[in-house]
DNA sequence: CTTGAAACTGTACGTTCGTTCAGTTATATA
DNA sequence: TATATAACTGAACGAACGTACAGTTTCAAG
C-alpha cells in the first residue's frame, strides 16, 4: 500500500502562502512549503488537489488556487445541523462571499438603503443591497425602480391594470406608475454589517 | 508634455484577463493585452497601477492584482447620493465582499439562521450570519451562545445580576443562564440571498 | 519648425518556470 | 523477511520569466 499523504495539512499551507503572497506558489515553492527536497515530489499531491478542485491549471501551465483555498470564510460541515463548538477546528473548505452572492459581476452594484419602506421584509435603513441590472423582474422580486422620476425600492408586481409596486411597510401603500417606470435592477441579496 | 495613458482601459483589460485566467498576467502577457509590441512598454503603466494600488509586487517580482481589480462588485461613486442610472458605466473600482465583511478570516464562520427569535432585528429564518469567534461581546452585540446546554442567537447584555440574553421578538423573553454560558461567537454581519 | 522628454521598440541576459526521466527510498501487504 | 508499489530524489531540458539597456518614435511646448 502506498503511503498516505495529508492533503488537509497542505491545503492549510497553501492558504497561508496565498494570504502572504496573494498568488499560487510555483512547484519549487510548493516543495519548500510542503517540506520536500525535490519539486518533483509535489506532482502527486498537486494531482489530488487538482482532482478535488483546490487548484486549477491556467493556460500557461501555471497553477491557480480556487475559492476552496482562497475564500476567507470557513465552511463547517456541521453548521446547518447544529452550532459548531468553538473548539472544533481544522480542515474544511473555505467559501468566497462574492461567488456565493454575485452571479453576474459585470451587472451587479451596491446600494445603501435609505428609508424604511421595505422594513417588514427585513431590509433596514443603512443595509446594503446587491442589485443586478438587466434582468426581467418577476412578481414579488424586490426591485430598484424609477417611478415618475423618483427612485424607490419595492416589491414588483403586475396585473391586468399593469405594473404596480408594493412596499413592505404598512404605513405606505401600493404605487402604480402614472407616467413612467424604469427598472434599475433586481435586488439579489441584502447585507448588514455590525 | 508626455503622452497620456489610459489607465481605466487597462484596468478593464486586467479585469477581463483575471476573470479568464484567475491570475495576474506576466509582463509579456500584459504587452499583448494592452496592445504593445514590446513588453518593456508596460513598465510605465505598471508603475502607475502599483502606485494607485491596483497591483502589488510579490516577493519574487511577480505581479499580483488587488481587490480593486479582482473584486466582483462595481463600486459606483454616486451610489450613496442617488441611484445610478443603468446607462452609467465605465471605470470605478471593484470591491470584494469578503474583505468588506470579514476582519479575521481564520476566526469567521457561517451559520444559517433557524428560528425567529431575532426577527425584530431583521434577522429572518434562512438568513446567513457571519460569526467571529474569540472576541469579547459588548452590550447589544448579537451573539451565538450556548445557555445551559442549548445554542441560541440573542442580544448580549450584562448587569449587576450577571449576563443576560435578549431576543428580538416580543413572543420570547429575556434569558439568564442558570448553570452554564458559552459564547460561540459574535455576529458581525447578516446576509440574505434571494 | 525645432527640440526635449517621455513613450515605445528590440535585443540580450541570468533566473525560474513546468516538465521529463532515471534512479533511490520507504512501507504496507504477503 | 521478501516484494511490489508508490513516494521521493536529483539532474536536465527548453520555454517563459523579470530586468536592463541602447536606440527609435511620438508628441507637445517653445
């Protein structure tokens, strides 16, 4: 039987290297990083890392680290089921919030929320919304819209009469555009920072 | 007077390269990317890009792109003031949500919220919270805590009697740990994806 | 038009890159 | 203990790398 190679440890070392250098190590650097005396020795582990999606090969043969290594947030397997104990450490992939939240980077921008018209949807003043331009809004999507010249954030809706916009706040009421309606984008995510 | 070089265009080209290759281009690749016939010609622009923080030099002389290029969300200058028109395009740096939200990557993990005990704070079931371990909670911080053996998310508080935990839901009431209290972490951000 | 400064070209050099190959070492199973 | 298998070493190769330098082109100010 072949010897066992500890991938988890190497992933941690790659993570440390990336945090310092901002790039993937070369084969020679990996040899040093992993404690080999020959850079040829890393070909095995690299093959495994490629297979499991921790790195990819760029067009010129150079290696590139993926989100599973470069992401900044640990993804704990037990998160969903219960709360992980603070003692629980080690391994686990990392995730990148951008890739998680942003589908079309070139069409996405941020807005800081002002006003409380969507507060019953859990969107508070000061929150940040990720808005994606160019899509076609469906019923109950939250949209950024310019109604009769004024920008607002509302639930999108449509019926026989036409398009309407609903607030998520009992103090405001449904809006029906009289002259013009422009959709600035669809709200894809809300972020609140404490 | 020297000729003017268009940095904005080059940043866009770098962004496109990074999106495809997942790494920074070499000097030769930059020459091709920017339309120069000599890779020496890129030294000027690179100097500017370094100066303005769009790239950095790694230890071995290789270039590394920064968040301003690799980030996935456009940062529009006019966001705060009004809503940007969908037509508005071009330039502007990009931002990376991870760097924006996560201060200590090695101590941060994600939790999916279950239950409605924090709903009045705009934290709904299914939302994702970023939890940072190891800090000392202050009054009104939202914490993940294990009280008498059970994990909950609550507002943290302290008075003469000791530590207490407040829900953000009128249907629940203040909790005072009777036997044990363990702080699993402090909630640093809330993310909701639609 | 003249001129000077910067942008740009083309070439060269030593280093590091990814890759290959022959040979050695280590270890789990028989 | 013997042995097969994979891990690992060390050396070699052409290609690509970052850097340096001398020379040419470009363009705006005088």
